């Protein structure tokens, strides 16, 4: 009989089966229709408190109409990479608008946000260069770091999460080295919703001759002037070298971008495998993102509404006695003692008509679970009150609060 050593880890993985058998499996639930704050799942209506649709634009009529019009004009696919036959005028238009919005000379689109992380960091690095990266950075950044290390021998130095003393220690380690130094951080960290000490990061970058990259996936449309992100939040628009972001949150679509100096963007256009060897973002995706960006520019008050909604629930959960991780963004995370208790709370909330995300290790720190709530500008007070009411009811029943 042929050996299947490669698959032994697959056969021995039973944790998901155990959770399914217990009736508390929280993943891969299909959404049957969605109007944003409320969705239908498995035949019932639930209040959505786990989506990254921060401004609620995925169901906005103008966004949907733009996507449909683009399909009618260009078809469903560009059928090639941007490098060859896959560029349409909408790509160029969106790049110009995004660069202007975040205050950079140029921008470049990628087919997914994940590819934006992979497609920017590794192509810029070389054998004797150094990436100094927050330990809690996005998975796409971690993957790109490993790609740079494996391909070029770039050295990766990871500093403790948002620990500026540890960051400086790493920079001191390499300050006399000849290679380039690249500090990489999330703008809003996706698990806890906290914001890095960007002023200190920029200060250290200047002190030790490093460049900076901020991943604004969860910051774009959430913080900063008019939703312009983390650099804008701190008045450091001209001090951060590169900004990367996804379309799948605020911009109500699929794709990603990087923005920075024109010469850097030009280099990436001709040296990033994630761009050159991927089919370009589809016409519908680009048109939807363009429409969403226009709405954000025209209605900056949506950013305040989003943050007011998140803070309303945050304060309510804290007053109940939940262990809420401190943040001031759209992400409101509750720390739970263990993953079984997290699964039970998720199931109780879901049965009561509220959908949230439960994170367990390795997405959460070892030994705990997290209820990761995320809010939208389109949540109404009655939605938020339902969420709070069910958290109170189920939390009491499970003796979490």
C-alpha cells in the first residue's frame, strides 16, 4: 500500500470534528443574503457583528450599480495581468484617486489585499537588508517576510507587540550594518483593534535610517482625517514611506493597493511577482472600490458614525463586566478564558440572533479565546442594543459576567 506520510497531519487533525460534534462549530457558515447590519444564515435572520464592512458600503446602491455597469462595459474579467493585457482605464483612475486621498505620489493595485502585503515587501528587500516587524502584524506581512528571507536571505527581526523599547533594541542591533532597514507595522491590529505608536516608530526610523511601511487594512476609513488612515491620524502623512491596504473592508470590494513615491511604485510595477503573475483586479471589483471611495470622500461623517457605534457597544460591554481589550477603533475584542467557553458564547449568541467572530489559538494568544466584534457605520441603535442585550443574557447564563 502506498505510503501517505504527507497527509498524516491531516488524518490526525480532529479538533474541528470534536467542536462540530459538540454543536458549537463557528466557522464556514454560509450567508444567504445580506443588507449589511442584518444577514440571513442557515435560514434565519441575524444581526451581523463580525463583518469588516466598516462603512456598510457593500450593499450601497451606488456601489452595486457601479459594479454592474462595469461588467456591462468590460465583461467579468480582464483576462490577464496588469503587466500585459489586464489593465483597463478604471485601474488607472482608482490608482490616481487613492494616491491623492492618502497624500502620496502614486499607487498600485493588487488583486487581493493579501497580495499587496506579499507583493510589496519581498520585492524591495535584498540579501543584506533587514525587516523589523511587529510580532502581531497581518499574516500577509508575516508571509512576505518569510518570502524575503527564503528568497534573498533578508534578516527578519520581530519586536514585541507595540513595544517601542524592543523596537529600538532591534534597530540598535543592525544600526552599523550596511543593509537597508525596513520597519513594518499594521495601522490597526486586526485581532485586538489597537493602534501602533506611529509617532515613536517614525522617530526611531529617522534616528536609525530606516524606511517605514504601514498596513492600513483595518485603519482605512476608520481613523485619520476623513478616514485616511494611521499616518493621517497622527499628522504623519509625509513621514510614512509606504501604505498598503485592502479593498475588502471599507472599500466594499476585493483587491488591494500600495501608495508611496512614484519611483518606488514604478519599481514595484516591474519587479513584483504578485502583480506581474496574477490576473488583474476585475472590472466589477475596481468599479465598486471607486464608488466606495467616492462615497467616503463625499460623506466623511460615516467615519464618526462608525466609531460612535463601536464605542457605544464597547462601553456597554465594559459596564457589564466583560474583559474588553482597550481600543478606539471599529474592532471590539473580548478576552475569554478558554476556547471551549468562547465557542459556547458564540453558539449562545448565534442561537439568539447575533453573529460574532470567535478567535482561538493561533489567531488568539495561547490559552484564551477572543470574541472579535466589528462594527459598521450602517448599524442602527436598535441593532447595537440587540447585540448588547444578547451579550448580557448569554454572558450571565454561562457565568462569564
